[in-house]
């Protein structure tokens, strides 16, 4: 394994992966664990992944491991702290609060689709690949999430531009 190349890749994507994991879980410690697990799995497969899209592979691991954890727990934990990660979305504390509270209102699958599509700017096809679902599922989950937010958290829709979708 080319350690320098892997280290450079980690330095370039770790913050974005942590932000995504935090938005998916609402818990900084869980997000850190998910990212660490994903980075280990990428490191083990680096020779095959480095010429492809290791970041997409890491995102897929994070989302799938989170879903597996959530299914085992059957309980989502939304943290009232860990502002550092949520502030990557916005340095405005009011916006950070809106994001945290709004995402907590969604189901895990809706939350995953919303984070991948609107915070990570993935296409529907890319989000479907990360989640291991069809493009139609991404579309329907996105529509359901936006519909739920239209009534429960219109402030977040203003932030992600989902008002007219």
C-alpha cells in the first residue's frame, strides 16, 4: 500500500465524511466511529480502490454501517452538543440548531437521502449507489423527506433549496 497516497486521500476527505456521518447519526461519537471504520475498510482495500472512487466507497460503508447499527438499536440518538461538526454546515448557531432539529424529524432512510443529495451534492444515481437502492427509491425518499420538512421544518428547506422540489 502507498501510505503517503492513502494519507493524502484521508486528509482530503475525512472532514467531509465526518460531516456526512454526523448529519446521518446526530451523534459525534457515533459519526467518528463510522468514519474510522470506513477508513480502515478503505485502507484494507486501498490497492483496488485508489484508482476508482474511494470516497464513494467510504460513504457507502458509513451509510450501510449506520443503517445496520440503527436496525440493531431501533433507537436514534440525537445529540444536543457536538457543534463543531454541525457548524461545518453553517457557522450560524441558529442555522445549526435548525439543521439538527430538522434532521431529527426524519426517518433514517429519509435522512440518509437528504444528507447525500442536499448536503453532499450527490446525484440521484450516486446516492442510490451509496445506499444500495434504486434511483426511484432515492427519489421517493427525497420527496417524502421534503414533504415532511415542508410542514415540520420549513426553515431547513430554505437552507437546502428544497422549497420547490
